[in-house]
């Protein structure tokens, strides 16, 4: 099962990287969203996959009878989802604000902080 | 279920921790609590500054206590929720983490004092002080945690706070800088998360002491090499190493000057600390395999940073490149990996935190006095602002690595370590970088401070923004540069109060320069603890492994 998921994760990463290479912020933003999901899937697979065995102890047992699903990656992913969602929300608002303020979502034309024609450094005393 | 025979005491830490061990978590707890309190006091901006400065002063005291506790009794560990290691989240402070945490809190205190006269009521209402405290929670947490996933969480805490700080004022330039800063830093932390996912897949543990213990068994295998490469890439991006550092000069000059000072002092050094933690302590064999790459990156970072500084006409952008150049020097120590080199990197980190933070604050005052941040537009600051100019000159000497100031010793340690390792070209790059920095800062000082003012009409603190070159696009209308409208009236008293934090940080730089032995000894202890982490592992698991 892991190889199938590994390929799927690879596809997610490929889409994310492709989108993030764009000049346009909105595509980069979509790329970031997919990247977050790619990472979540990656962590999930790294915890090893196991079907339909919840990590719950039967009555009277101190340890599970057989192998059970690994609950830790789910805790990690939950943390990562919360964080990446909040970052996505922030960057979405920031991008909208940048579009309003700068009138463009083309990163090549967002040169307000680094003007293309800034004065040369002083050449002599 | 009450009759369950499970003996929970086997899975829990049952002994109460020493009172002194609480010092490991108190810095983080204090920052989060103050941050929450200040968020609740949003409507009372008058109260916020004093409270924040008070709690930052307490933070410095706590960190001093932590450093002295660790130097007396070695690394300290506290387990969250009393779970036995490696199952619970561990907070483990060793000398390296504590030293960085202490110098970081000193910079934050200085910036906090400076902010009293720099952040107006609007900035306070927009949450400057809560963001500042949460940033410090993230920074302290990153320095003190002993769990790699927890390190990721602290990175995100400090990142989201830094986003908030970056856009305070919401000028168009800031939005532009924040877009680049935000996206690239998010990609960097995501890379860190990817590496951590793989790390969990390989080791099945996230506790750094446990990883360090198990990594020796996997030493030199391909998965570990992949991991180490990913970490070097991710943290290199956070630390602004050469090919992936363009977010820093694009953004560090845009926010309020006190925010720039905080970022320059703290954020890139968190990246360096994480590089030391993963490269030196967790994966030493793999780092040695990558040392050629890291050394090349270090040289390129040193030289490109110094050349970038030479090419700037804006004071703040010049400082951004100086931050980058310093990162290169720290990476040089990482690439060598010996105890002396790592100690040099740690001393350099402490020096760079103090001096870069102070420089941004000093330039903020210079820009306020000159009415512009253009180097060529200022002039005659020496006549009008004698104390500030003297402090700035000391800071310029320190950042260039000239004796007897704090920049000299770490550079000497790094050059010695490079020569001892036979890496003459690395030593040469360090020295050339220092030389170029001296030229850049020397010219800056000559023109902006020493040369008599060429435009006498440019008065004190007036909003005399200059239009920069017109780009010919729809972005032609650039706001006055810089915007001084938000500043509190800068009378004699205000000027003296703003000078105080700069003076204190400069004094620290001079003290380190004149009497470096305690810091160097502490850095050597820290470096030994990273190179041979048996004490670190022992503090987590009890006894020697």
C-alpha cells in the first residue's frame, strides 16, 4: 500500500512545485495549499499504513494483541494542518492586500521594496 | 476499569523536578502568559509598553539564571506531562541553547525599550507588544526544546508573530516585503516539516536525544544523508545562506526599524542554532559528508553579503546585507565541525545578535535625525549627534571584526579553526569578507556621519522623505521615504531614552571585546556538548547511555 501512496505524494509535490514556480501570487498560493497536503500525506505514510485496526485496547489487555495503527502521525498531522491552514489564511489576506495596494499579482512587478532604479551607491568621498 | 493492574508509575516521571529545573520552561511560559495578557489589554495601549519591557527584563534574568544553572550542573531536562522520555515532549536546555536564548532576550529587551519611543498608539493597537512577546516565546522555545517536532512548532510560532510584526503600519512597501518574506519562509519551514516526517519514518522517535543516540547506528546510510541535506537546505533558507537568501534583503528594510532590529538579531540566528543542533549533534557523519557544500555556500554568503553591502545606497538595505555576510561566517564554522569552529560559530552568533540588533536601532536614530535613510542624503551627523555617531562607529568596527570589539574574537577563532583544518581558502574568505565590510561601513560612516551636511535645509526629524527612482510603472507614487509621521516627538529626553538601548548593546559588545574569556569558555562548553552529546542524552534519559 505504501508505494501507491508514495507515488500519490510525489504527484502532490510535483503539482505544488509547478504552481509555486509561477510568477502569479494566486498560483503560488494554491501551490502552498497543495504543498501542505503533500507534507501531511508524507508524514502519514512515514508512520506506516495499516488498515482498520484502531489503536484501542480490548478490555482486560495491557498491550494490544496484534499490530495496530500508529496514532502519533495523526497527532503530528493535526498540528501541521492547523498551522498550515492559519498560514494559508494569512497569506491569502496578505496577497489580497498586496493586490489592492500594488495593483498587480505579478511578482516581477512587485518592486516597491526594491525599486529597479534605485540610486547608485556613493562613489567617492 | 478501576481494578486495572497497570502500574502507571512505570510510564511516568514520578519524582518532582528540582526547583531550578523549572528555569527550562519558565522563559517560554513567561512570554506566552505576557503575550496573552497583552492581547487582553488591547484597549489599553498605555499599559502595554511598560508591561512588555518589564516581562522582557524578567526574561533576561531567567535566562541568566538558566545559563548559570547549566554551567554549574550541565544540561537540564523537563518532560511535559511527566511522560517518560522519549514519549513525552522534552524541553532540554544545554549551554548552546541557553547562550543563544540569553543573548536573544537581551536584544529583545533593548528593542522593547527602544519601541517605547518608536511604536505609536496605532501600532500598539495593532498588537505590536503581543506579537513581540509571542515572537520571544517562539524564539525561546526553539532554543530550549529537546524535541524536533516541537522545534517545528516553535518555528511556526515565531514565524506567524514575525508576519504580524512585519506588516504593522501596513504601508505598501511593507506589504510587498512581507509577501516575499512570508512565502519563502513558509516554504522553508515546510521543508523542515518534510525532513521531520522522513526522520520519524526512519527513527520512530522525535526526541533529539533519542535521535542522537540512534543516529550512530544508521551512520552514513542514504536515508540519513537525505535527511541531513534536507535539514541543511531548510535551515539554510531560514538562516539566509547564499542561494536561498534573497527574501532577507527584499524585506528586512521595510518594517519599523525596531522590528528590523529584532529580526536581524533573532530570526536568522534561530536558523543557525537549528543547523548546529541537527548538523553537529544529530547527524555529524552526514554533515562531514556535506562539509564541502556548506563551506562553498559559506564563502559565497560571506562574499555576496559584503559585496551587496558595498552596492547599497540605503542604510537599512546595507545592514540587511551585513546580516547575510555574518551568516556566512557562522556557516564556515558549521562546515568545519570541530569544537573550536563550533565555539567560534556560537560566539559569532552571540556577537551578531547584539551588534546587528544595535546597528538597526542606531540607524533608526540616524535616519530620524537626518530625515532620510539615503546614505548620500544624510551628512554631518557627527556634528549634530555626537553620542550616536560614536556608538555607531564602535558598532561598525565590531561588525567588521576589528579589535577590540566583539566581532574580533569569533572571527579569530573561526580563522584559526579553518587554518588548523587546512581550509586556507575559507580563512581567506572570512578575512576578505571582513575587509569588504570595513570598506562598506567605513564609506557609510565617512559620508553620512563625518562629511558636513550638504543640504542644510534638511532639519531634525522633519518628514523630508525623498522620492526614489521612478520605475515608470503604475507604482510610481512612492510614499515619503521613510515615513516619520508616526514617531513620537523626539525631544532631548526622547533622544536620550532611545539612545539607552543602543548604548547598552554597544557596551556589551565592548565588554565582550575586552574580556572575552567567559563567553569563549561558555561557547567551548556548548560546542563540546554539541559535538559529544553524552551529557545532553544523559540529562534526558538519566545516567550515561
